[in-house]
C-alpha cells in the first residue's frame, strides 16, 4: 500500500523535481514539464510514461493498480495508479520511467500566452509606429479634414 505522502516523497526524491499545481491538485515537474501528479482525492496518482510499450507493460503487470487515463491524456502515456493497491517499488520504478520520459521527450513548450506574443509582429504589439490601414489611407477626407469644400 502506498499513501499520497509516500508518492509525493518518491516523486520529489528524483533530481531537479519541483512540486507545482495543475487543475487544483499537486503535480511534479521536471524543467517545467509535468511527469506525475496526485489526483485531488489523493487516492489515485498519475505517471506519464512513454505511450505504447511502457504504458502497456505497467497495465499488464497489474490491471487492478494501473490503467490509462481517459481520452487523449491516456493516449499520450498518462497512466493512473490506485495508491492503496500499488507496491512502493513498482510506483518508484514508474516514477523513474516517467521522469526519464519527461527528460528525453523534447524541450519545454512555451505557454500559450508566450506563443501568441511571439507570433505578433513588433508593430502589432504597440500602437506606436503602427501603419494606417488601407481604408484610412485611401479615404483621407472621411476623418473630417482635408476634403473638398
């Protein structure tokens, strides 16, 4: 049997891991990327292992403990475990796999806000130096000045 406190301790014992929060429950991150979390009820946890072989192996080992998360999360390797039924050694090994998968699965993705900001041109992020639109450039008399009298 594994408790939420024991799972947290195992996760935080891995190098460079910090605890954060995601959707109102604790998660464990390596360089900003979530590789494990505790469910809000603290009866279940999640590890994100490589989808396919690693995930299938965990589930085949003990289907009463391990199951893929629902939907796209499960297809991405997120694997749920029932803490009360999990063996400490199995959870520790799965956390190590999740940590390794996180480490090797590529660079940290920028946040959506940062991604949007980087797509904007410098002129569109500031009103200074902004070129007039074509409609304004073609119709100078419509602004109230400079038209024929």
